[in-house]
């Protein structure tokens, strides 16, 4: 049985683990339930890395990096982070082009690209080493009940015949992903939109070093992002240290993905055609994964003493690399509000406080959702007049002095 001022977190992905660590930073205890079993990892085993061309990656905004700095985790993470010094935006078959440079915007970088495996491993290790965090994996949540003074969660274990167990806390935060179990248990519905697009994600090698430039390119098939990556060390390939490794997110109409997944040569040729020589020649590709893209928005993010967070609250199109970064800003704000309650000796699951949290996040969330959709729909519209308008907009964006810092701040997650 937990004490009243504890938090239950359901879902131990990157958002659930980060939220637990944010709470611990404020001295607040939490119990995190994850349905899968976590691998056993040792703090000394830093060799566990993805293969050179085999990883999924996330672009972390400047704000997300600041949050990890604040909780003392960035020093652990940064060895596998690749800085983004410039962002190029262009469209296949068009003359418009825009570029953001860190020197012009007077920033250290626009963000950092990190392997998901590395981020997950470091978050899990930090959570396992933190005495304020209790981790229960293999957990099958069966019921959530709310009372006036607390919330009760029932679960059993997937891998044993043990009887159902019960946990109580002041507050429950569901970070259990797009297909959340907690959302329906709380009778919270969703609005969904099928983009009818699939993201193909992989790592490629080019014959030209990336020089820390991220490239966003729009093609008739869909948007394409190519991001710089760090070089894994220690496996004897000299090319690894030269910055030829890049992460690719290639979006195509759903149904067309098989050809890009199975045939390396065809995938590389298609990238080359869409990109020209901007990134040099694409010479090798690793295993690709496919992610059908649907926007899922919870109709409400707070119910009584329960908060819906992360992809469970808003699953977005990955075109602008905003999803996880938005979740981190949500998590940071909620952790701060809970901490202020603790300092006042007040109830951390107070439904009025949680409603205030929900309201405070609306502007940022709506802006990011609108931005992602505008990019997806605006840049894939085939109408020639709209295409011309896009070109003019890209040129204007590149030339007008006041727009760039604004957009750069949005992309870095520094304005909400
Ligand atoms: C192709 C692609 C590229 C992306 N690139 C970027 C990017 O560059 N930058 C960016 O900011 N965002 C990016 N995103 C978005 C980002 O990946 C997500 O926002 C982020 O992973 C959400 O994390 P989460 O922890 O909320 O959800 P998830 O990663 O889905 O984690 C949910 C966790 O909950 C667990 N779980 C589920 N159900 C239960 C249950 N009933 N009980 C207990 N546990 C449960 C799951 O096992 C899992 O561990 C990208 C997304 C895609 C698809």
C-alpha cells in the first residue's frame, strides 16, 4: 500500500520513465507499472549499442535537452547525441529553399539527435538506481477506481499466477502510449485521424559527411527528414568516425511501404531521386521499420485524480519531430505543479490542480498539433497554385529577418 502523497505511473516508455525521474528530482516518490518485462542492464555495460546502420532515433529539441540538464541526466546522455547546427527545408521539383543556421539564430544548437535504444537504456538505468522510484514490470492493469481522497489500481503479473494486487495513491498518470489501456478504463474517448501514410524509419550512410545539418525535404510521396547521427565507436570501421551516418524518416502513402522495406537498392535510389545531391550519395541502408501514422488525441487529459500524458494524450505525425518534445514539456510542467503542492503540504491529486495543469498545456499542445498538420497537408497538396505559394513562402521565410527566430524558437520548443 502506498502512502497518500505518492504517484502511480502506468507505462514505462520514454515519457513514463522521464516523468518518474522529474518527480524524483523534486523529491517525490512514484511507482511505475510497465506491461513488458524490462531487460536486465548493468551500469558498466556501455557497449550495448545499436549496429552502425540499425537504430531508431529521436530529435530532441533544445528545451528537452534543458529539461534533462535540469535533472542531471544530460551528462549521461550526451555522449551519444548529435548536434543539429543547421536545418535546411526544400521541396522536390521546386525552387524555394530555406535554411536556419545556429550562428544567425545565436543558439548553441537547434537540438540533438539520439538513438532511442540509448535514451531508453539511460532512462531505465537512472530510474532503477533512484530510491524514490519503484518499478513493477510485467504488470497487467485490470482496474482503476477513483475515490474522493485517492485512486486505487488493481493489477496482476503476466508471467505468474499470483492473485490480483492493489495499489493506492493520490494521483495516477497514464503514460501507456497511443493504444492506452487506462484511457478507456476512465471512459475517456479519442478523436483519431488516419493520415493514410506510413513512416519508414532507418539509418543510411552517405559519402558526404553530414556536418550537423538536418534536412527536411518534401516530395510528392510525402515528407522526408534526414538527420545527423553520432558514430558508434569500437567496431573497427574507420568510416564510423567521419559523420556519414544519418537517420531517415521517409513518409509514403500506406500500401507502398513494402517496396522500401524489402529492397535496399530501391530504397536508396528513391532517396537519391527525392534528395538530389544535397546529402551526397546514399551508399548503404540498414534495416527499416514501418509505422502507420494516425493522429490520436484524448478528448480530455484529466479525469478526477488521473492524468493522461505522452502518446496516450496526443499521438502526432512525426514530420516535424515534435511528439516526444511536447510530451516532455507536459511532464515538466506537471512535475513542477505537483512539487509546488508538496511544498504547500497540499493534496497532489487535487482535481482542481490537475484541471489547471490541463488548461495550462492547451496553447502549446494546440500550436504543435496545428503546426504538424499544416506541414503534412500544406506540403503534400498537389495543386500547382498551392505549390507556387509554398515556394514563395519558403523564399519569404529565408529572406524575412523576423520570421526565422520565431520558427526556430518553436522548433526548439522554447516558445509555447
Ligand atoms: C517514426 C517516428 C519518429 C518520431 N520521431 C520523433 C522525433 O524525432 N522527435 C520527437 O519529439 N518525437 C518523435 N516521435 C514521437 C515519439 O516517438 C513519441 O512521442 C514517444 O515515443 C511517446 O512516448 P510514450 O512513452 O508516451 O509512448 P510509448 O513509447 O508508446 O510508450 C508507452 C509505454 O507504455 C507501456 N504500456 C502500454 N500499455 C500499458 C499498460 N496497460 N500497462 C502498463 N504499461 C503499458 C508500453 O509497453 C510502453 O513501454 C516519433 C514517432 C514516430 C512514429
